C-alpha cells in the first residue's frame, strides 16, 4: 500500500468528491492561488477552476455565511478556516444558522456543509492561536465533530463528511499535515461516529483523539516493557460519540485514562467520565484519570508550552496510578 502525507489525504478526499459531484466547492483564505495555507488544496485550482476553488477575503463571517446560504440552495460547500481560532469570527453562522437551520425550518432545509481546518496548538503560536475547539462545537446539537489522527482516517472520514447531509466540523492539525501513513488507492469511506481500537490491551483503556494520541502510543510502548498492556481507542469522531466502544473496553480492562489536548473544564474527557461512571461504574477498579492541557491560555515560551501540554510521561504516570503502582 502506498504512503502519503496527511495533507495529501485531505486533498485527495476533496478532489475525489468534487469529481463525483459538481455541487461541491471549496472556499477559504489562500485555498486557490496559494494551494492552501498548508498545501492541502495543492493543484485543485488547476483542475477545478476558480468557480469551485475560491479564494476568500479575510472575512470568516462572510464566507461562512456564503457557505451556509449556498448549502440551503443545493450546493455542498467545503469551508476552510486557516485555523479554527479564526472560526470564532464566523461562529454565529456555524452555530445559529448551519447547526439550527434544519430544526428551525421544520426539515425544509438540509445544510450539507463541511467546516474544516486545524485546531489546538501548533508550537509557538501564542495564546490566541493555540486553542482546541472540538468540545466547543461538540456542545452544539446539529453539528457532527470529527478529529482524525492519521492520513487513512482523515481521507475516509472527510469523504463521509462531504457526503453527509448535515453540517460537519472537521478538525485537523498544523503539526500533522506532514505526517505520513498508508492510504489505499481505491475508493473507501469511513463511517462517522465509529471509534477505532488502534491497539488492543488488557490492563487499562486509554481514550484519545487527534494529534495528542501520539503521546498515548509512546507511553504504551514504554509501559509494555514493564509488562503493562494498554488498549488505545481513537475516537475519531467526538460527536456522535461511540459510547459502546468506550464502555466495552472499560468493562474488559476495568481502568480508564483519557487524554486530550484541551482545557479541563467542560471537556470531552469530562463527558466520557460521566458516561463511564453512569453506565460502567461497577466495572471500575480505580478512579478515572484524565489528562488535559493546563487550565491557562497557551504560553508562548517553548519551555512553558512543554509543561502546558500533556505528554507520554504524564500518560505513564496516570496509567500507573490507576493500576496502583
């Protein structure tokens, strides 16, 4: 099987779907002439032309609104934010129009739209460019939220998101665009709302998603040397949440550690913790441990940033804590 970069998987998913359906178009800042801020739309302007790969001005509220309106009129737009930090400028269109229009119109309007771009930290970008927004958007009824961690999942899930008849938030990472992984050349689509067990184990369940899951893999490799077997679940989709995958794993391992790159209050890990204590409390042999960023804005200093983000050593400590070691 061939190996391609994350950005190439994104580009392939969009291009294949645009060849299949002429109602699909891409709009965002620098997506056309510049081939995308992270080169995720490289070559698409040449293939599809300026009417379907559209460079927007620096006006997220405006082009998000154009996307929603065109979706109401039969198109299937892909709206790229250079970063989801900038989506805050257009969040009214996402939450008050895209997410609610189907319900407010009594089912007269579907909004088949994808909002995509990078989320969370990406090095020394400072407090206003390093925020994770998956738990923000997952709080909104009417939105589906996808956060893939590798090229294979990214391509299959983005194709599914584009074909979905409801609005989808598709979150990537600036630090993953160069990641390489095996991706089939043939057609495939992955189901939204289905988690994936990336590594089977028997002693503890680690639930994570997005780029921070790499720290779980590092920790599991080290823990294996000590005879500790970790089961790692990649959520892939945080809304709808694959509750069965989490509960079944916890019932097997009896211990749970949750790793995410977001502030602790009102996080995805908070929701999972409530789910497990409600539906699998009797299976737990230790209190649930969750690892998040520090409860502060992201620092700029690389030394402070290293302390702010959870890492593999933190995962190792949390696993040993639930194992009472």
